[in-house]
C-alpha cells in the first residue's frame, strides 16, 4: 500500500520536496495517469560514495503535490533484510534509472556500475520491477556496445511507438531499442557524440530525453559547473542544437554534479534536480522549480528557490533551516538524524537565504517578531535579518546569539509583499581577543518563524 507523507500546513512545504530522510538524486519525473512518479538513484546520508544497491519509488497525485507516497523498494542488486537480489551477474551500485510505459507495461532501465545494465518490467508504475533481460547487443563494432553498460540511461517512447535510449559519461551516445521486446539494441542504430563534448555543449553525463510537441529535448549535465543544460532537435536522432542552461545547483550554494529532467504536471512545467548536503557531493536530495517553455522552444534559466511546488511560502509558518536555497561563507546542511536537518558551520560572514516569502498586504502594526531555534556553539554573535539582497538589502532586525542552545527572538520591522529573507551572521568579538575566535562557528540554525 505504501507510506503516505503529508507535509502538513503547520510548517512550510519547501525544497527538498521529499521527507527529511529520503535522498533521491538523479530524478526522472514521469506522469502516468493522474500521478507523478519520481525515479532516481538512492543515496545514503553522510556516505563517501554515490548511490545505493536499491531503487525506491515515490509518487503524488498531480493535484496534491504536498502529499507524497513511498512505494518502497523497486529493484535491487544486493540482497537485504526484505528482498533477494534481482541481478545474479552483479552486486554493484545502481545509478540513475528511468522508467517508460509501453502498451500497458512499465519498463525500468538501470545502469549498474561497471556491469552490463538491464531492463525490468512491472504491471504498475511503482513496481516492484521484475528482471526481463540485460541489454542484448548484436553489433559489437564499438566497445560501448560490447560492454553493454549504457551509462545513466534515458529512454524515449516516440509517438510512432519506436523506442530510443540515450546514455553517456564523458561522451554521449544513443541507439534504438526493439519495441517488441524493449531490451534488444537494433543493429545499425548506434550513434556516438549526439551531444559534443566541446563548447558550447560540453557534454559530461546525465542524458534525459523528452518530447514536447514536435520538439525533442535532451536535458544533461555539462562538464563545466553544476548545471543542467539542454539541447533540442526536430528528430529523435538529431542533430541537436545547444539551447542553454535550465538551472545551476552551485550558484551561491555548495554545488556538485546535477542530474534531472523536465515534466509537465497539471499544466505547469517543472525542472527536477538535486542539491548536496553533509558537506559532500554525495547525499543528494531531490528539489524542483517551476519553469516556462516559450513558443520558440526555449526554457529561460531559473534560480534555485525554497519553494518546491509552492508559488510562495508563508513567513508565519515555521521554516526548516534546510529549505535554504543560498548558503555562503562555509555553512552547509547536515543530517543529525532521520528527522533533523540543520545548517551548521555558521561562521562570521556566513549567509543563509530563503526565496520567497509572501508577507501579505497592509497590516495595522509597524512591527512584528522573529524567532529562530538555534544550537549554540559556545560563542556569541549577531544574526542580521535582511530582505531582498544579501548585501545591500534592508535590515529589518537583528538577533543577539549566545553560547547556549535555545531560541532567539527579536522585534523586526513589519513588511508586506513578497520578499527573499537573508540571515547574515557576524561574530561578537573584536580587538585583540577577536583573533582567538576567528574560524570558530557561531551557532547552528534549526528553524525560524515570523509572527505578529
């Protein structure tokens, strides 16, 4: 039956959009029927490597994107306490899967590190998926085909029923799959370098195909930066034209590799991507932003926000610290346990930003209050509360931070309308003795709220 997670209206629903304990990077969103499903890798908190030996599936009603249901494990390369392995030939990590529907069946395409990849099938989009076959390749003219790894597969079922697979790491390639069995690579269909590795494409990894109208899109990760870029074509086999960047998960944030795709849900387009936690490029959590596809097929670049599926957040509901979309000055999000995420390593000059809060319309008072829950680090300092700009924005208040745990509270200016909130930290030491406290954390942030 699965586990349903209702975020609830007593706290802000924000990025990341899945529960605290769930790390689903490399997200491939797919709408089947009236539900959106997220397929991706499965990271572990605080791990020193990418990905796990299992895949999990989550879904939500397209009209209730605050209500996510966990369908449990869908596929395994290693036996665990509840499941046998699904792959007798390999027990390596599972990377970046994709799922497509063909004639009422749902096919999972998986990359297994250093091993031949495979195809599995289910009668339900959530799985579990049963192994059909490893990729079957008759044409061995290229080493990529011979080893059958098919790195990070993205699959497209075209309107005419033909099926294409797009893959690659440090180089892109594609082939056509036999639609009659969904695992055989058709001879003579293999193409290399569908997206060049030189500029402006600069292909690195993470092919994800989509078709919007008559236009074919490839969303991918370039070798420069932490971006998701895209290219378009009028044919599933190319040639593709470079179109630009959709999102960059490293802008004013601890960046790393990126992998995701676009999806239309109930008339609104989104880009699914991931962010890093635990001061590592692993432990990646799924995030989402609204995008727009213009009549010419272009997708204007969007910024990272705290919104998730929301249009705006309420400042009058508690906001968890890990909804931050800006982290500057050495601070980062980490997991204390399966329920708690905090921003830690907050130093002199650290900035934590949240986009966007709707403070509402005119209010009779000129002031309101701000309360934050912190964990002390044995030092003292100041938290400045700015709106709209992290350097030149208006300061609406400030909190003094002591050495101990607890809450800090202050009176702030009452504002109206939609604003970004930035928390800017300064240590409380100066002069000769201040030199002894440089490089020491001021506090850790757990949550905050405005109230009138």
